[in-house]
């Protein structure tokens, strides 16, 4: 018998709302960015999102230090990731908060049948951001987004899914056919420097060693790095194959609305965590001005809307070759 439910719950000391199917249970915190704090793959009892051991949730004020907060789970990054200043009229000189505005804000929420609805308004910029959480199938959790520009002026922005996904040994990162290179923006070990272009999937590092970027290294590597797929993705998806546990986690999205992807494998190098950040986004390079320089920024026109969605797919097996925009593994 198919089971789908939406019900109040608690995460640490915070009120939460859980959406659940026979395969997936996801927990959201309306008062803290409407973040996804937990993503449980029920067949294995496996928690897939990074969680912190502290019993009380670590809060930060608006425009606080994101890393000093709980820094876990899946937060929506909007309208930037890096703290910076908006550089165009009429908001030129306005500070864009660290990791965006919305992760630290309380969102309004309501249960609409078997869907969970959230919305929030901007603080320094005039917008409304909404999202609807529902199950497309038992193995596909779908989040629909709508951004409304409440001003008559065009607004450049970046939205990214800041997913902190737990790893285990023998996990493979899978990207669409047609990805040929990535651009490095961070390397703890110095294997690459900012702006280095590396071939995908097998690259040559600065010291001459070869690495297959698909094969995530063990935690003992004690490294962390970040890179962006160069240019627009050929298809809107990315995924992880957990070969040891025989299941897959895949994100899919409309590539015309969400055309960029950042990836940050953290192989024990940062805060003793073993995880990967998969960050599909509407713009590249973590801030709107840098994305605009590369002609890779997203813009919502004055008094207009910008809509997109994200599917989170959890399925048995590791044989898929690609994913469709509506969440089917092929």
C-alpha cells in the first residue's frame, strides 16, 4: 500500500515538518530557511545529508556567518553564495549576505493536501521566493520553485542547491555525456589553483599526476576541492552511484533554467567530514557579478517570475546512464 504523508515533527530543538513516502522521508525546518535537515533512504535506513552532533541547532542571525551556523543538510542559496555587493542600479553597493539571504530567515509554510508549501520575502532586495515540496513518485521528491521580482527593475541572481551529501567508500560521481572540462575554484592540497581548467573525467593535475574525478577518494585523502562544469550543462542532472550499498542518488532539473553545476568533494579535508556538495544553480562561480563576467548569470525581469524545479531521486541499483528532467532514471 502506497504511503505518502505530511506531518509536524521535530529536529533537535527546532520545529520541523516531514514529508514521507514508502522510500523517502525528508524533514524541513520552516523557521530556519525552510532547509532540508534530513533525507532518509528508508530501504537502507540511511541518512544521506550531513548532520552535526550538537544537541541544539546552531543558529546565526541574518547576514551571519554560514559556516559558523549548523552548516548541514540542504539549504537554498539565494541570491548569492559568496558575500559580495550588488553592482547594478538601483541596488548598487547593497551587500549580498554570506551564502545568501534566505537560509537564515523564517519562511511561512502551509500544508496543501499532500504538498508542503513555503514562501519568504527578501530583506535587502524586493522579491518573493516560493517552493512546493511533493512526491512525483515514491522514489522522486520534487521541489518546485518560483521567484517573483516585486520591483520594476531587472534583478541578477544566483540560486543554488547547497546539498551536503554523505559519502561512503566506492562512490562514483556521474555527470551527463558531453561534459568535457571543469574549472577549479578551490583546492586544499594545491593540486589545482583558481581558474585551472581540467579535463573531465580524467585530468592531469599541476604535479603531473592523473586523476579520475568520477572516483571519489576515501576520507583518508584529507582534501577538499571545488570546481564548476565549464559552461552550460548538456543535460540537467548529476548523480552519485553508491556501489557498495547498491543505490543511487540523483538530482535532475530543467537545464534551460538551471544550466550550471558546482561540485565540492570533501574527502576529509574540511571539518573532518566525508561528504560531497552537489550544487546545481541558475548561475556560476558563487556570485552574480562573477557569473555576469562569464555571461553565466540568471536574471529575473522587472515584475516577472522565474520558475524551476529540482528532483531528488533515490533508487535501488547503480546501472542508470542518465536522468530525465521529470526524474526518471534511464
